C-alpha cells in the first residue's frame, strides 16, 4: 500500500513539475516590447548582437548590464567606452563577440549609453529595436532625440 502511495506521489510530481517547466520556458519566449510597446524588432544579425545573441535587445534577470539599447556605434563612442574600461573593438571568442567598428548596430548597456549621452558621445539608436526596459533608466524624450532617421535618396 505504501508503495502505491509513493508511486502516485512520484507520478503526480512528474506531471506537475513538467507542466510548470514548460510554462517557464514559454515565458522566456514571449516577444519583448520596444519603447513604443510594439514587438521588439531585430537590432542586428551581422554582427549578431543581443544578450542572448539572437539579434534582438532582449533581456532577462541574468542580464546584469541590461543590454537593451540598439545603437549604431561610432568611432567616437567606441573610443569613449574604451576609455571607460570597456573595449568593444577587440574580438572575444569566449563571449561570441566579434569586435565592433563604426556603423555596426549593437545592443548596448542602457547605463553605458546614458553615460555616453551625458558625455556628449551617445550614438544614434533604433527605437523600434530598443527594449522597453530601457525606459527604466533613460527618459523617453532623450531616446527620441537620438533616434536614427531613415535616409531617403531620390
């Protein structure tokens, strides 16, 4: 009789926990939003960017740098961030990091972008690919003032 009760508890536990694990995985796959509340667009796949190296500025509780700002880096910004101890130009295979050059789009740390803004060297950003989480750190109007504009050539 005790074996039957133990067996039922084990079966119930397996069913219960497998359903909850599936729900946790689904939560992580929910599309995150951009600053406008729309689905977050891709920032860059060449080079492949993002905290999860999925091309998007997604974030989660493990992203200590909050890599949520999709920016088109400039030499001026790259020199600045290097002077602050963060070399973004040198490749690092351990983190699947190719090294950046002027013109690359990259998911930057929100606070680093804000720091660069305060220093007058913030790169332009793609607001459709900038995660809504950025608004926890940077005022929306400041972000809009640095929005990349499409250039139409006639």
